[in-house]
């Protein structure tokens, strides 16, 4: 049985999880149109994740992807964090609030969250994916025993081989063009920064798992190109941000549909890990030579979230995390179901053109 048949899809298309942006309504709309919708639960706890899963299940009977963060347990570094907060102090002062005295990681890694595992074993989602790494072997085996299809984001052949050895059913080949966080297993290791074309072809020829291509793909022609490279499907994230069902706020949507879409930047000062987004006050800060090393992911996110809250209270929306890939100028503000159908039509046309 092919990977697409295993998931019961009529379109070789996956919607990226996008924690905070992908809502149950978005995921369900994508699923009901024959593609694989997704929700990201890495930014919530087991109770919140169970509720999100239940909301999707109330809207569709089709399989959908539940995505988890598997980042390394962050190590607190008081000196590094104090230096970071001192550097950000002028911005907090500008918005009339005090700098936080302590920073606590807002997200818990799946490997450090037994409640999340217990919830998944009870709810038994049909597709589960991992970002930032792989869970402990015993957790993978427990999830495999439920019959779930398991996927992992990879950015290199080495990571893909690790994923295959660990028992993943497929890998999401994340090119440097992709919006949001780079999914490297080790954020401290050198990043070869492979684009989606080179990475997809490399994994299709040298890897053993089905490959889902991700990064800069926005339409049916892009999906067709990824299939030609040997991918079994493409995963699109930025393409769905402008859909009315997404959780993106008005400022995010406006920026995505404007000139900023042509100038995405890969920066680490928002969360402590490299992530691609629309140019903003954060990307301007990242260009300053005085910027110290940010705290570890996701501890740095606590400072960014506090600063964004203060800025929004003053009417400033430029300090939010507005993730977007290099294909952002091709975004279309269509309802999710219409977008999937449009991409399917474009894919069919592209295939016809190839004969």
C-alpha cells in the first residue's frame, strides 16, 4: 500500500501543523477536501491537546496529523538570560513595562511530558508527527502499537536515516525555504541549510522512507515539481496562513499579503532557534552587532511573548511571530477547502502539461 493510500488521501498534499496558526477548523476543512490537515499541540499541554483533537474529530471523520515538539530539555543559564533581558530592556521601557525578572520555558518537550503520551495512547490519533527531533524509543514503540502513522521533520540525510532507524513511516524533508522553525535535531550543530529541491532528491535517492517535501511550495505546480523529484507528497504551511480558518491575526494577514512577503528572514532571536518569518522589528534587532546570544529554545520565547504583549497593549503589532516561507508572495486568501481544490486542479494541469 502506498503512503498516500495508507493515509486515505485523494490529494498528495499535507497542511503543515503550524502551532498557534493551524486551528481545528482549518485542519478539518483540509481533511474533508481529501488532503491531510494538521494541528500543532507542542504549544499546549495534554488537556489542551485533547480538546483540540476532539474539536477536529467533531468536524471530520478523516485522519489528521497531530504534531509534537521534541526539542532538547532547555538548560537555564542565568548569565545568558540576564544579558538578553538587559539588551531588551529599552524595548520593554518603550512600552511602559518592566523587564521580566525570570524566564521560564513556555513549552514542554514531548519527551518531558508523560501526560501527553498517556493522552495520545488513549485518544489514538491516526497520524502523529514530530518536530525538532525524535522521542525516546519506548515512546515511539508505544505510539506505533496504536497503529498510528508516524512522521518526523528532517533537514538532512543523517536525520532522515535516524528517523528511519527509529521506526518512522515517513519523513518531512524541510528545506531552508520553509517558514517557521527549522526542525534540526540538534540546534547547536552546523546546519547545511539544504534547499527543498536538493534535500528532497537526496532523500528520495538515498533514504529508505517515503519523503514529504516542505519549503516554499505554494501551488499545484510546486507540488508537481516535488513529486517529480521523488517525493510522495508536499507539505504546505504558509499557503494556508491567509485562509479564514487559520488562527493568524489581522496584522499577520496584512503583512503576509503585502510587500514584506518578498523579504522573509531566518532569525533566532524570537525563540532561541532559527525560524523564518516576515521582516519585522525582530529581524531589525537581529541585524544589530550588539545582540547577545539569546537564551535556549524555548526560554527565549518567554521574553518575546512578554514583549509582544506589552507592544500590542500600545497598538504595536510588529513584535509578534509572523512565520512565513520564501513562497509567501504566492499566498492566496481563500477558504481552506477552496484552496485545496485549486491546488488539486493546478496539480492536474501540471501533470497534463508533462504528458
